[in-house]
């Protein structure tokens, strides 16, 4: 399927989704949002894809936020209708396969929130991250007020949301907003190598493990532990578990089939 604002490449079980509006710093307009949701729907169904990497085109921006031009034209009722539809940040966070944000420049506002909705964030040293909505008389609307404190803690999240300050990649890594910090010229190779390592594992186990860790964001400890046990038993019942254990004992690489 051809997209207007996205590029999709699939290689070695990893799909790289590139938001492709570099002249607008990959800002999220209605077309990008719709196409991202469509692309995620398609990738969820593809057996040859086990991991998704999300990035921005060019060397300046991952995603510089919501398209501010669209804000200027929209009435509050129109904005309400937009928020009632399928939301890209929610769809990304709920995507069943592991997702990695490859942050290659500015990740601001809705762009920072896209990175927050991914499972792992890898950034080049020149990346810059922030939630500058407050400067526009707004607040984050793509999950930032909830996902940011869960990732970096209450105080750092408050500091970012209330000041609108933009952090360099070093500081973002120090507070836990970036999980892996690499030189710019190593960003792609390092991120793809990481994604391929995930993609070598059982798709069943990947899905269940992601579900289990994500539950930690939403549930009290006792409920989360009970959920983990259920998912563990489900993994135990999979053909991939039989194969993984057999391969270990036979000292060979496993061949996971996703069953
Ligand atoms: N929405 C719409 N257009 C945007 C945009 C956004 N969020 N971010 C950048 N652009 C556009 C600019 O308007 C400009 O368009 P033009 O060439 O037609 O004038 C183009 O992208 C390049 O931006 P520019 O500011 O010249 O690039 P830069 O590299 O000097 O600066 C940023 C990059 C990201 C620091 C700067 O563009 C910026 O601050 N953007 C807004 C970030 C923001 O507040 N995001 C949160 C939105 S809620």
C-alpha cells in the first residue's frame, strides 16, 4: 500500500516506519495520523514483521509535534471530533508487537508523545525532546501527561510539562526518557541491530512479555503479578516454548513460528 506521508521498509522481521514530511519537520497532520494508524493495522497482521521501528525523515527531526497550522484553523468542536476518533498514540501504545522509537532530531509535543508510546527509545546525541505545548497555551494531548510521569517520575514530568523546556539527548537519557543514547552516525545501525535481536525471539513470547510489562503501568502490584502468571502459563503452552527449550538442550538456534 502506498502512503503519502509515510515510508515503510521491511527487512529481517523488522519494519521501519518513517514519517516523511521533512520540510515540515515531520509534524503530525491529519494525513500522517491516519496513515500511521492504517500502517499499524497492516503491520499487526503481517507474520513477517515482529518488531516496528518508528522514525522521522531527514536529519533534523523525529517529529516536531502536532501540525500547528491545523490548530490555527480548527474550532473546539472540530478538535473534539478529532479526539474522539482513533488516536495514533493510543494505537501505538496498544500495538501488540514491540515498538522502538529511533529519535533522530527534534521529538517535540506529539512527537515526544509518539516516542513515549513506543516500548523502547533510542536517540542520537543531537536529539532534542520536550513537551512545549504550554508555550502555545495548551498541554500535551497525546498521552504525555500520563506516560511521561510513569517513565521519568512525577517531578521531572512536571518540570517538562510546566516549563515547556526542551532537553538535549544527554539529559533525556539521564532522566530515563531515552533508554539508549548513541552517536548520530550509529543511530540507525544500533537501533536496527536492537530491533533484530528482539525479532529473533518467539512472536508469542514477545507479545505476552510486552503485555505483561505494560500492565505494570496500569495495575497494582498484586494484580500485575497475577496477570504475569496467566501470561507465563500461556507462553508455556506455546509450540515456540517447546522449540525454545528443545533448541537450548540440543545446543542449536531455535526456529520460532509464532504459535
Ligand atoms: N507544525 C507545523 N509546522 C511545523 C512544525 C509544527 N509542529 N514544526 C516545524 N514546522 C515547519 C515550520 O513552520 C517550517 O515551515 P516553513 O518552511 O513553511 O516556514 C518548517 O517546518 C521548518 O521549521 P523551522 O522552524 O524553520 O526549522 P528549524 O530546524 O529551525 O526548527 C523546530 C525546528 C522543531 C525547533 C521548530 O520548527 C519548532 O519549534 N517547531 C514547533 C515545535 C512545537 O512547538 N511542537 C509542539 C506542537 S504542540
